[in-house]
C-alpha cells in the first residue's frame, strides 16, 4: 500500500554536537555541515562492496522525520539513490522506507540545475544514529558527492516517548496495532 510522504520535513537538528564517521573511502567529512554546498564530502564507491557509508551520531536520541542532502552538482543523480538506516545503539540498523525527492520536481525535469536539494521524509522515529549508504553509485562513475547534510525533527512531533523508536536490535516500537513497520 502506498503511503504518501509527510508534507513538511520539520525543523533541522543542530549539527554542532554530531559525531560523523565514515568508511575508509570517504573524504572531507567536515564538509557535510560547514554551511557551503560548494565544499563537499566525496565517497568513492567501489566494486566489489563493502558498502561505502557515512554515520552520524546525534549525541542523544531524537524524533527524526527527514534527511536532506544538498548536492554540489545539482545534476548529480546519485543523491536520490542514497539509503537511510536508523539505529538506537549504532550496532543494529533498520532501513527507513522512504525515498529522496527534489525540492522542485518540475525543475528536475525542465531545469535540473535549479534543484537545490533532495529530501527523504518519513513519520517520526526515535533514533540516535543515522547511516547513509549508496551502493548504487558505483554504476554512476563510482563517485557519491554530498555538499550538505541536514537531519530533521518534526515541529510539533510526538514526544520521544510517543514516537516509534528502535530498540537495541533494530525493532520498531510504539507503533499502533495494524500499522506498517
């Protein structure tokens, strides 16, 4: 069953307390949060795997509702292939069922250079860790480049105790009976 994305991403979480780490194929992690889309984090996506990944420790659990990636080159089609996983403990990961959409679909078709960012929205989930992977970029020149990263919490979102959360083994809790995981 198709579930539409939430209409608004929420508000960005402060980035100054994040701890960011990555697989050994990723350079310039500080560029993810320096405020400039001109500088970038570059990941070399190899073949064969292991997957290239970027992991963000938010420092504390938060009710997350969206991830926004700003490309350096707005015609870079590897951004929307990024996969998001969340974790309570940084060990067990749960993929988020969502996809990245451009800020303006019409611009994507008619004027791709006018796309400012790609965003993946989802119903709020409490997690402390966010991991981004992009194994599919290896089919696009083996380069995955991100200018900026923002992680959102929903303005007026349910409190952390009411939003679904991930336990230490990655199972979602706090969902109403009958709702999809």
